[in-house]
C-alpha cells in the first residue's frame, strides 16, 4: 500500500504545471495594464489560494484512512 501511495503522490507532483487562473473581471481589468506585472501577481495569488482546499481534502482523506485502519485492526 505504501508503494502505491508513493507512486500516486509522485505522479501528482510530477504532473503539475504552471497554471494561469483569473476570473473574467480580473482579466478585463488587468489586460488594460502594460507590462503584465500585476496580472502575474494576481495569477500567483489565485493559485496560492487554490492550494488550501486540496490540502484540507487530503488531510480529511488521510485521517479517514487512519480511522478506518484502526477500526480494522
């Protein structure tokens, strides 16, 4: 099981790509700016904020697995 989990984590981390995420309103406002520095900062902030829901789900699944494993033993 540990080997399988390691492979899944490895492939998930290896498959990540740089993402560009903006809502329509942010994109419209930031496209008018020259240089794109603010647009890049907004993209980085959005991606940063997207990490936390994935971490919460990951921790919930991990602790659920731990409880399931404890009940089984």
